[in-house]
């Protein structure tokens, strides 16, 4: 079995020049382990595509990176095979998917052919025009008259509606029309066959002149974003006009969304899944990535400066950007966010960070209430409207409020919080009066429940508790020779942060104005 010599390696960034070579688009290193899909599919499609052609549905939900996947795959394939990439969404203004496909094939492969290729391009145009003349509704009556000698309109005009079907003229005309319809149908089939032969000849010339191999790969992206009628017509075009050997179509879609497009055309009760099965030989689904991997990729794309970010974020992320990613991933997991909402959250946080100045924020609190603002607005209003219980029972009220409004999430997951008490307590000592006591607590990462971290910040704001309050608690415990635990340190570090509740509200509501 023939195969590429090397497996695809997407571990380094890829730089793609625009057609005019004036711009360079950079695709970052693949963080989602998708190169193995490209290798697997290529080795299969190369073989089956040479026999009868092939149409593959590459199914990928939002956020799995299908456009990235197609572009990186295309870049590797171009070393060996003719490749065409069609962004269907950018083309659906034309109302003509046939022309979109044909034009893309010619313009993207033309430079790989030589002088003979220009003649073949003209031949494609002639065959396409020949087919259009056969199927254009405006010329149907003229074709019937030319083939059968029957003027349909005159036959209809010359008879009353009641006796039209009993008239001798109609009987004679009907016989001729049936014969004409058969000839017309045969002519259409021949024109389709001629068109296929013209496309095949062009692709063969491209292969011969460029030294590349069969089959040709034609990628169609973003079809699920197109107008429903255009999407359906595009599939019909692929099935009826490009079903030929040495041509492989890869139609990348969010197939669930494409089914909605089909139902928009044929009705909500229509079996869209069965209908789509007519067009695709097989469906390959890109595995949905974890939120953490998705966030990692997005953070890399933002090109954040770790040294600049570290003093702005609590809990501690000085160990590396992966700690920043963990905070966002924990928040996304706690609220079971779909990837589209994860991306929105990242964008909003990025906007806020750029407006912090030198202010350090509790990122768990900020990220959580960005989500709560959009998903649990009653809870948001209760909290920022200062309607939580104050005083000794406020911690109970805070936790009950969290559970009441968002009990359908995973907010009790365990997270690691980076604590750095030795940055706050000089020489690791805490004083009560003139006496200093060893803190007896090391910097490091400590386990907490996600909802507890939310609760602590809410308590501090509702009761106006200060870092000094928790300092005195810690000092009192050490004076009584009791150990310092992580809960006291985390309270102290949160209370030491400067932003007020109203500042958080301002940031959240300003960021919320950035709609998708």
C-alpha cells in the first residue's frame, strides 16, 4: 500500500504565505495532537481516491480546530498532491456552488499545468456552458421546440382548459414532448459526462506537468455556515458532477449544524442524517478537545508575557503560564462551559487584564462572576446588589446562595491554589505585640474546593474583612501554639488584594459589552 514517506509532524509553527506573497499567516504548533488524524486519513484516501474518487465528511464541532486542521493538512499534502481549498462561506454570495467549485479548481491548480492546461481550461468552460444551456429553465421551451417542433405555449393557448387533455393537438404534442424530454434528458447526461471528462483531463495534466501524484484533494470548509439552500446545492453539485476517480473531496462541517441547514430547506421532520448519508462515503469525527488543551492553545495565540502577567494575578502563577491556564480551565470545568463560551471568557479576561494597571485580581473570582453574569443573572444581582446576609452567618449564606443558584455545575471540584505567605510575612514571622512567632507554613500549592474559594471572597466583601483581621487571627493561633493552616493563609491573601466589589462589577459589566 502506497503511503507518504513520513508521518506528518505539526509540533512546530507553520508559516503560510498569501497568494500574492505579501502576507504571512502563522499557524501555531499543534497542541491538540491532530497530525495523527491527517496521516491516518491520507494513507487511506490516497488509495481509495484513485479507484472511484471519494467524498469524506470531516465532522468537527466548534472549537476542535477544523480550519486549522485543514490548512495544516493542505500544507503537507501540497508537496505530493494537487490540493484545492474552498471556503464555502466566503463563496455563498454567488448563488452558484458549481461555479465556486470549478473556479477554485482552475485558479488554484492552473499554475501547476503548462500550455496544454490553458486549452483544457477552455474545454472545461465550454463543457460547463454546454451543460448550463441544457438545464437553464429559461431555454427549456426553446429546446423542446427545436427538438420536437412543438410550440408549447401555442398548444396551450389554442385550447380551452376543459378540453385541453382531450384535444387531438394535445395528444400529438404529448407524444412529441415525451420524445423531446427523452432526448433532452440524454443530452443533459451527456453534457455532465463531457464536463467530468474535461475536469479529469485538466487534473491529469496538472499531475503530469507538476510531478505530483493522484488523487487531487479538494477541501470544502465552513459549509455549515452557509445559507441552507446554498449548502444543499453544494452537496448536490459534488455528488452529481465530481463523482470521478482521482478526486477526493473532504467536506469539513459541524455536521449537527449542517443537519439543521438541511431541515431548514426540507422541513423540521425531514431525516437530515439519512439525507446527508447519500453524499458522504464515510464520516470522520475529530475528537473534541479538553477545555484545558483548548485554553492552552488560545493562551499561546495571545502571546501573553508571563512576567507582566504574574503580578496581576492571584493565586500565584509565578511557576509558569500553565498555572494561569489551570485557573481558567478549572473555572471552565466547574461551570461545564462549552468551548465557544470558554473562548468568550478568555477574551473578556484578556480585555480586563489590559485595563488593570498595577492592580492584582482574584482570577477565580473574576472569571467565575463573568460566567455567573451571563448564566445566573439572579445570583449576580443578589451578590452585587448587596443582598447577602452579613455577620457571623454570612459564610453559610454565601455557600447556600452559590448552591441555590448553580447547583447544576461541578463547583465542588478540587483545585490547587498557589500560596506565598513568605512574600507577605517578613522572615516567615507573625507578630502579636512585640513578640514574633514562626509562621510554620511553607509556600506551595494546596488543595481547596472551587466553591470554597468563591465563598471566601464573598465573605470578605460582605463583611468588609481586612488582611489585618486575618493577620491577627493567625498571630493569635501561633501565640496559643496552634498551627497555621492553609484556610487562614488563603483568607489572608484574598483579603490583601486591593480591588473592591464595585471594581469587579465595573470590569465584568464593561467586558460583557463585548458580544460574540
